[in-house]
């Protein structure tokens, strides 16, 4: 295993500005991604207070059913004292969701280690699970490779209500059958049986999407002391009670600042990350029918579609007495995270960093600053089969990532064409059409009733020519099938469906090939946290 890096084609304008435009960065963020930035942030956190002991207890109680390693126990103890946190998170996807969930966890662990050494004080890794999210269709699927493409495999258990992932139960029998089908599509290796048995055991032990996700992730990272917390965990909600009250009080000011910042962002030529409006409340209410978003209207917090309406006083009562009935959206989740945890740095993907770019003034309204915002590691795994295919097709990683593979494949196919056959076929078609034209002219004056039949007869012959052409192309592909398959391998493994591998495939897709130790090996690499793309050659 060895590591290389590359710059991806510049497709994300905001991330380019984030990485390379100091004026943009200082306009929308507080701390630079430098050691000086980390030191200043650590200094700021020393002047803030946190419910450390209660938070440590909540994390311990949350993680107990999944297992707490000695290192994780040490990290919980350090958090109860004076440790700082590097945090990142993700929705609770099936089979851990796409690879980038694992890449976020790797990023959090390695950055925490780096800053523990640099700052000479405890810095611990935390993974925040967005178990409060209610769009199950975003998390109920995974992808496998099939015939040179990525095939979406969806767990089709119907859900009627918009319940949070942490409250949504799955049918264990149906989930086990689904997991077996996924692993069958991976193909049998020496690792398949052990991995499948472990996952099926987890399916049986858990009941919710979030529980399934947490258990698998905890198993993968148990040696590395990664702490987990579900945003929907009731004891955490109780710790958040005073912060919900602050958010309710500052709701109008925060909404205006977020809306104004998004307008400012758009005026600089960037897209709107969340389409913010001044009447947003940026808080969900957990209703009997599901999780519903509230807005401010006429001094109240409402969801008109559900007929829900709360006075500000009622919102304060909910925050104080039933905070588990409230939850954050993409705008307030980062702020809540920062109020609960002593966050040195947040690790996020491009979409998350776009959300965060709107929040600087909202953080300040709440009396705090944004943490250091660090792009998560973006990684592509390159196995030996892909390495060979790249070499034998004379295609570079840069060309693949720049959407050039289809063009190269088309050029290769063009070079394999039997030009003599194509010319003879075209000549034959032209001669036939000329003969039919003469027949048409003749029948126009002698027997017009046969013209329709003549046209149909000509179309039949044309379809036979097309059939012959198609069969000739298939014959060429059969003759050169080895090289043709190499293009398929590159496409399905490196850039499936025109997306980075990490956005579709589960880590189990690769652990089935290389074993569960793959995660530990990935954590040994010397990555750079500068936004460049990391290539890990297996």
C-alpha cells in the first residue's frame, strides 16, 4: 500500500475559494487552517465553559451497548476534564453508508492525533451521527459493481411517517436478506464469510438504522478510540436544553444573518447552499406524524402544513421541559455542536463547508466563534486490477477524474472498427436504396396501392443492415473483450456513474477484497489535510 496525491479538476468554485482565496476565507470563516489557527481556537475555548462531566456520562451511556475500548474510555475521561475535540459526522447509512463516512472518521482520528501532539494537550476524536435526520431514502441503499457500472441496491421497507433515523425500526429478517444479496453481489473471497457473519449478527442485535450504523462504525474503529454520539440521543437533548432556549431567543437575528450572508455569497458568484429565508426558525419539532420544520410567522413558530403553531413562550417551555421534541437543521446543528462540545476543529465535506460558510455571524450572535474548519480527506482506493487496467489502456488518473474516460473509450472503439466492412455495407445500402427509388418511381404511375408495402419492405431491409452492423460491432468487442473490460473496470472502480468512488461504494465493498484490516492500514498513511485528493494504491 502506498500513497499519492492529485488535484481534482476545479468543479467546486466555493471550495476553490476556501482553499486559495484569503479574502473569501476571512470574510466567511473565523480561524485559518494553520497551526496558529488551532492555537488561537484552543485559547478561545479555555475561556468558555462546557457541561463536561454530563457530556462524558452521556457519551459513555450511549456507547455502552456497542462496546467501549480502553482508548475510548480514556478519551471519555479526558473529555470530562479539559480535552478538546475534533469532530465530524454523517447520516446513519446502511453498511456505514458511502466510503466518505469512513474517510471522515479517519480524518477526525488523524487530525486529533496531530493536534494532541502539536498543542501538547488532550485532543480527542468524536463522530457525530445525524440520527435526527428523517429522510430515510437518503440512507436506505448502497451500491455494488455490475457489468462495468455501479448498481444501486435499495432496502425497500416502506416508511410512511417522517420519523428520525434513530427512531425508525427496520425489519430484521428483511434487512438480513438484503445484506446477503449485497454480499453475494460482491463475490466470494476469503474474507466474505467472516464479514457477512459479523454484519448479520449486528442486524440481529440492533433495531434502528442509527443503531446498525453506530455498531458497525464502532467495530471498525474500536482500536482508535473514536467516540460516537447520536444527535437524537435523549440525554444529549437534555444537555442541549439551555442552548435551544438561546437559539429561540436569537432565532430572528440568526435567520436574518444567515439569509444576508447567503445573499452576499450569491453576489460573489456562488450558489446558495440552503436557500435561506428571513422567516426561517432553523428548528424542527418532533411531532406524532414525524419531524417537521418550523418557521417564524406573526411572532409564532409554525408549520402550516401540519397545523402546528407555538408561541415563543411555548417554545421556551419545550426547550426547558421537553428538549427531545426539538432538533436542529443544517444551519443550527453546527452551532449546537459547538455549544455542547469544546470543538477545536470541525472536519467536513464540500457540501458541509458550504453550509458553514453562512454561519459566521450566526455563531457570533450566540456569543461564540466558529472552530477551525478542515476539509475531510477525500480518498480513492486503487486496487491492483485497476492499476493494471490504467497501464494497459494508457489512461492516467487525472484523465479519469476529469471525465475523459468515455472519450478515450470511444476513440479506442473507433480504432477497432472494420473500415472495409463498413464501406461495403454502406455501398450495399446505397445500391439497395437506389433500386428501391426506381421501384417507387415505377409504382407511382403503375400501381400506387403497393407504395406503402414497398416502403415497409425497404424499412425491413434497413433494419437487417442495422442488425448486421450491430452484430459486427459485437464481434469486434468479443475479439477485443479483454481490453474492453479494462475500460469497464476503470469506470466502475474509480469513477462510477461519473462520481468519485467514495460517494457510492460502501467500505465493505473493499473490505470484502482486502479484509477488515484495510481500515487500520488506511489509518497508517501520511495524508495531507490541504484539500488535495488522496490516492491509496492497494
